[in-house]
């Protein structure tokens, strides 16, 4: 599963670059650079690792190019999801070719005495880093593409349901990281409390906005669209967090 970890790290770093710069070419360059960097740091340069790294690189570049196009035009939001899913599935199926994580990452995993890290194998440490990056900008992008695929996000320039639910881009990563951390600590019951708390807090806000919209005769974004956006986005976000937890375990 080391190649999958490399893929997730590469797209995680590239998506961060896409959010902090307007240079469209930079995320595409970051993907192969991150793949090569991970391979060198993790000692993944054996014969069986090479084709897996090539697949990870191709899938990461496809994710960045198709994702940027879907975000810009609103067309075919399922395409980057398909590219990433196909790449991830392929490296998982062929994971028997991969060698164990070694190199500086392996030596550091054996040497460090950091709480919660010293007891991890090098392979699991690389995957934990990958799933943490997955919960940040990439997680938000995945949620947005899922929303676009079901029609819960309108084309750019039109009123969006997210306009009425402020803070989602910040709350989403925080929520996913909290669920992941609690799950890794063996506190899944506490993680379910996070899910319940979000629903309890958000639904009164949605109901208040419904009353306000009815009173003003608002013909823009309907409350049903906001509710659909909240429910689909929340479930997609929770699935990403739980999927990352399953990989890290």
C-alpha cells in the first residue's frame, strides 16, 4: 500500500499549491516531484515499485488537470473522481509488487521516540501522513466534486447553497481531522459525538434561514437545496474521514 500513500501525499501537496497560487501548471509539476521525493525518502526504488509510482504519477496528474477543469467549467465533475478512483484501485490491486518502506523514513520511524509515532512501522507511518493530507484541501475538493456530480453545486457565478452555510471549507477539514484522530486513538464513540454535534448545530441554522427566506419571499437558493447540500456534503466528508481511518489502521 506504499504506492497508494505516495499517490495521496502527491495530490495532497499539489492541491495545497493549487489553492495558494494561480499558476495552473504548478500543481501538475508538484505531483511528479512529490512522487519522486517520496520514493527517495521511503526507499521505494526497487523494480516492482517503478510501475506503481508511474501509475500514481499519472493518476495524480489526471486528478489535478481534470479537477481544475471541472472546477472552472462545472462540466463532468465525475471525471477527476473516476481518474483518482481508477488509479487508487490499480495501485491497490498491484500492491504486491511494492517493497517495504525503508530509506530515511524507515530509519526515522525506528529512531524517533515521539508519542504515537515511535511504535508505528514505516509503512503505516507513511500512510498516516498520507491520510492526514487527504483530510485537508483534497478532502474539500472531493466533497465539492461529489456535490457537483449530484447537481448540488451550481455553475460558477450563480448563487451557491454554500453561501448560506458559512465556514464549511474550514469546518470540513477540522471535522475530518478530529474524527481521524479520535479513531486512531480508539475513541470511535467520541467520533460519533462529533457527527451528532454538527447536525445539532447546523439544523437550527437551516431552519432559521428557512423562516427568514419565507418572510422575505426569497426566490434565490431554496432551503431544500441548502439541506441537500448540507446532507450530501456531510456524508461525503464523513466517508472521507472514515476511509482515511481504515487506511491508517
